[in-house]
C-alpha cells in the first residue's frame, strides 16, 4: 500500500498547475529540438538546461525529464520520416520505419511508435516506483568500498554494452575521470590541473564538456557531409491505427516493454541496447523474418517501446544509487547538482516530494507525448523541411548563450570551443564521447570513495575483495570484460551492432 | 607511415598516451601520500599511468591489426563553426548580445555547402530578434544587450 501512498504524494506534486505546465513545456521543447535532424537527446538537454536554472528543483527536474522524452520521441519522428537517426537508439527505428514511410504508411508508423512508447512508459514508471524503495534501502547500507566497486562495475558495464572499441571506450572513461579531477581538491584545498587559471578552480562545467563534445562536434560533422535528404512530408496521413495493425503490433510492444524495462536498469543499458535487443528478438520470433527491413510494423513497435521503457528505467540507478548509467543520466546528475541535490538513496527519504513528483511526472510526460505529438505531427513535419543551413547557426547561438549563462562568464564559452576541437578529433578517431562524460561525472565521487575506503582499511587494498558486496560487483565487472574479450562472443557482438 | 595498419586506433592511442604523460607529469608536483592517507597526487597519477598503458596497447595493436583510415572531408566547417563561437565569446561582453548574435549567425552560416548570403542576413536579424524577446526579456540574460559605446 506504500506504493499507492507514495504515488499519491507524487500526484500531489506533479498535478499542480505550474508543474504540469513545466512538464508540458519540456515535452514540447524537447520534441521541437529533438525533431531537428542530427540532434540527439544529449545536446538537446544540454542546450535547454539553462532555461531550468531559475526554476525550483522539482519543476526543473520535471521539465528536464519531459525534455528527454520529447527529444527521444522527436528523434523517432525524424528517423521514420527522413531516415536520419538523431541519436543511436533510433537507428533501429530507421530500418523499418523509413520503409513504412516510403510505402505511404508514415502515419501508421508514427502512431504505433507513440502508442508503443506510451504503453512502455506506463509500465516502466510502475517498475521504477516499485523497485525504488527496496533498491534505495540496499544502497543506504553501502560503504565507500561498495560504492567504489559499484562505480567500477557501472563504468565497465556502460562500455561493454555500448558499441565500438572496448579499449578506446575505457580510455575515454579514464580521460573523463582525469578531467573530473580538475579544480580544487576537497581534502587538501590544493588546486589540481588548473594551470593557475582562476576560472578552473571550481572545475570544468559538465555543460561545457557536453556542448563541446556532443553539440559542436555533431554540427561540424553534419556540415562536412553533403547529403540529400528525402522527406515524406505529404504522405503523413492515416494516423489512426487500424485494428489489424494494432493486433499485429501489440505483442511486439509488450515484448519491447519487458526488454526495455529489464535492460534499462543495467548500467550502460538504457535506450540504445534495449532497442537493438528488441529488434533482434522480433526478427527471431517472426514467422517471416524477411519482412524486416522492408517495413514490418513489429520492427517499429518493438524497438520504439523498448527504447522508451529503457530510457525511463535508466532513471532507476540514478535515483536509487546516485549512479548515472548513460550520458543523458550524467546530464541529469549535473542538473541536480546545479540545484544542490546530491543524487543517491537519500533523495527519497530527505526529499520525497521531489522523488515521487518526478516519477509521477514521468508518466504524465508520456501521456502528453501521445496527446501532443499525434495532433501536432504537421508542425513537426514542417520543421523537418527547414534546411540545415538555417538551423545550425541558431543551435550554435543557443549553445553559446546557454554556456555563458552557466556562470555568466565568457571563459566557459572559450572552453567549449576547446572541447569542440577535442570532440571533432574523437569523431575522426572513432572514440565515443559518452563514456568520457560518464567518467567526468563519476570521477570526483570515485576518488572520494576510494580515499575513504582505503582510509578505513588502513591502506589495505584487499578490502575491495573481502567485503562481499564489493567483491561480487568487482567480480561481475571482470566477468563482463572477460566475456567481451573472448573472441567468439566479440564476433557476435559486432554482428549485432552491424545490423 | 605504412607500418601503421590502423591509423584511427594508432592516433587514438598516441592521444591517450599524451594525456597520460601530461597527467602524470603535472600530478608529480602534488603530494602523493600513502594508500591509507591519499594525497591529492595519488588518484591522478594512478589514472595517468592507466592512460599511458591503455594508449600503448592501442597504438601497438594498431601496428598489427588492420583498421579504418581517418577520413578528412574538409576543415572548413571546423574552422568556421568554432571560429565564430570563439569570436562570439570574445566580443559579446563589449559588443552586446544583439550584435554578437548577428555576427555569430552570419559568420557561422558560411560553413554550409549551400550558403546563401542574403538569406543569412535575414536569418541573423530574425534570430537576433528572437534572442532579444526570449533571453533578454524572458530569461533576463546577464550579458549586456547593446555595445559599450551605446550605453
């Protein structure tokens, strides 16, 4: 019955007029930006973050969550209509969604994506609400050694489950950890890696890194490619699902929801992995797998539900353990810190209004997505017609103003340029920037917990192996690494990401 | 450099090594402490060594295992986009947000392959007006609005 009481608290917070408005505004803005080709959720959130500075913490987080769902759904719209994935998790949607659009079934694809996302979102919200309390209770028993091992496991899992070279991804994490050190050391007051620059004494802002590595680098890469886009704008009709389509899609939606809710909880899981897994499952289960890639409705319904469920479930490690599992969650940690909330198990007990309010508004955000997107689809389609040459200067400007208003300081804008160059180099060298952001956010926490754990054990490193929970987590991390290094599985993994 | 069989991995490795060496060298000036009482130099130095190790494995493996070449299309977008942001950052405090906005939009527009100068002027004015309404009125931005010699 606690669950109902808690959700009641949540509804009390989320259903105030102001918070409903912020949720709505977030979903609307998120979709608006997310629909623009080539802009995924990370730059969208980073760009819109400054708007939330002045809001009370609950409203700010509600709005950011809304922005996230909006951006995610906006990305799917672009994937279906233009065959341009705004982010990696909608790559899968491109496969069959775009084919459906080419066959004149864009409307069906868009509405099955919306309905699937809604069902998945509702279920995942319930999962969060029921898992949060027990998980947070476990987390409260964690000492520094357990926290350190948990973070190691989280970081390793995040790179193992992502695509690309493992060595490079681990390197990017370590680089992120190093960047996180910049600034004043809390224990000794010493300035580290600040080169005597007073602006660096508080460290680099995570928005600076996110904008440079994601937004700026993406814009530059987009400009390097001269591509013709084919948009199916005149054929968006028939938004009402036919019963036959719905019946065909429903099992895929339910399976996608299950897959997403499970995989999303894992560190590094989230939207991307869920979408891939769901597509593979649907293809395996289909009587006629050859339909996939040619406009199979299950190929849109499954992954779209899975990526929404996964996106939502990835809030679980953040809210209960204080550990972000992907780049978007790393941004949410940053946003919480700006509002001086330390993410972790204590949020639920110290600030139940914020916690349950946020969870309920996740569900409300999903309702708004359906209500908002299907009727407004015409507007999104018009936005898709705006040529990129007019969009990117505006995006650049919003990034600049956003970075500036962090601390009202030009220095941050100049730092973003530095990270823009770095981000461009990373793209050229095929180094994923997401692990770097995770490392950057976790760096200070990791050092602090390492120090405390070894202080308590008087410098005995075996403490990580002798405390059972810590040992299990480190063991899992090693196991994950071994699995991925084993050649046969590595081949399979590459195949899976190729698809 | 024909003995490098995977340039992407090789240079990524070199980059990691460079960051690692820098971290270790700079952190050398910070007290190391012991494992039980870690000084501010302990964690960064450790990370630096890990970085050097990872980078070395990556670069050495790139000599054996073949991989992708680095694709350079054009440096124009990189220079124009980041250059215009840099200029925006430098001039905004003195020139004010409206003129800096116009400058940023017009300069950065030139990076597009289908650049049209007339259109970019109109875009700059529209975006500047939007900035005024949203950021100056709506969100009370801290940047000065007009140039220093107007005020």
